């Protein structure tokens, strides 16, 4: 299983730190992601999450979501576009 953590731009309203956690789980052949915001107390700061196995998110939707959040390395985006682990 790969798990990567990247910092995102601060929350534009509160200025709080935001983090993206994403990766690939080979046994499930599934991509996953979670967006965290330290300025939100609800759900321990979890803003949004998804995966390609249990939520039915397509690889193209996953690619667009991560690309839209920013700071994801290009080789990881290329692997997702080609449906490969990274």
C-alpha cells in the first residue's frame, strides 16, 4: 500500500493548514484520498474523502480531484491516468 501526504494551500477563510493524504491499495486495486483541515474541529478535521472501490469514484474523477487540490507530483498523476499503482 502506498500512502502519500502533501500540504495544500491554507484554508482561504481561516488560514488554517490543509493536508491531502492519498495513495493506492494493491490488494483492493483501489485509489484513495482524504482532505484534512486543522481549523475544523468536526470529524477531527476530515473535510472530504473518497476511494475508487467503495464509493465508485472513477480513475478520471480521482485524477481530476487530486489535480484540482494541487501539489500532487506529476508522476503520481500520470500513474493514475494510466491506472497504475504508484
